[in-house]
């Protein structure tokens, strides 16, 4: 994957977080509280205006039980831990 494609994947991460949050029927304030950030920061992350730290990213993937690959836009083989 070239550098430009990698940047595009990272830029879409916020949209993927929003999709997971909505799929799990969580509000921004509820998810923000669970991962320990202000709701305004989560809003900016979802709009790709704020880069998410690795620490927060780890909390988000744990909350949704997904792999980091899913947030990066790479195909997943199902729930975390069930790779082929």
C-alpha cells in the first residue's frame, strides 16, 4: 500500500468509528464516557478533524470487539481472535 492510500485509510477511520457506534446503538456521549474522552473530542474524531491516539484507539477497538484492521479499512475474517 502506498503512502497516499495509507493516509486515505486513516482519514476514513472516524467514519468507521461512527458506523460502529451507530451499529451498536451508542450515542457520542455514551461512547466517549466508555473510552474516557470528552464527547467533543469523539465528535471531532468521527469527522476526521482530530487524530485519535493509539491509547484511545485501543479502547475503541476493545469496546466494539473488533480488530484494528477493521478501523483501518482492511478486511476482517470475523470477530477478533478468529483469523484464518
